[in-house]
């Protein structure tokens, strides 16, 4: 079984987020993660964002896993494995009606964490 390590909490919001935090190819803003010692990421989605409604409306918790393929076995996958940034592969599953993000880093050098994370 893959080991799970807390990474962040993503919270959907309708409030305006800084333009610098816009991710054009995903059509969303993701803000606050780097500064939060608790790994809280605020997310605001464009109306035409193609992510599942569950991800856009319900907070998700994210975990780093050692083996993404193993962690996805027999799970309900709502976002297939993809690479949003170099050295990182992510996927989303559903657990008891809540979205869960799973991340796998190719190497320790690819890992990204909040600068002042209390939980690394």
C-alpha cells in the first residue's frame, strides 16, 4: 500500500484572488498555498473551467503518495493522472463523496511545499 503524507487543503471560493495566481491552462486561480504554514490553497474557477463540479464546489485534501498507480487501484478516479508541472503527477479520486487529490513527485528536487510548512 502506498504511503500518504498530507500536502494541502484546497478550498473553493468565489472571492477575487490575485492575478499572479491565475493558471490559464486550467482556467482557475490557486492562491495562498506557498504562504500558508498549514498548506491552505484558495481556488476560484472560471465559469468555463472543465474540472469536475465536485472539485469546483467541495474542498479537497491532497496527499503525496509514493506510488500513484498503486494508490489509484480500485478507486473512483474523477481526474485522470496528469502532469500540471515538471516532475509532478496528480490525480483526483472520490472518497465518501469528497474529492481527494493524490500527488507523486518524480524526485525530492521536484517536491514543492509551503515555505513555512509546519508539517513537512
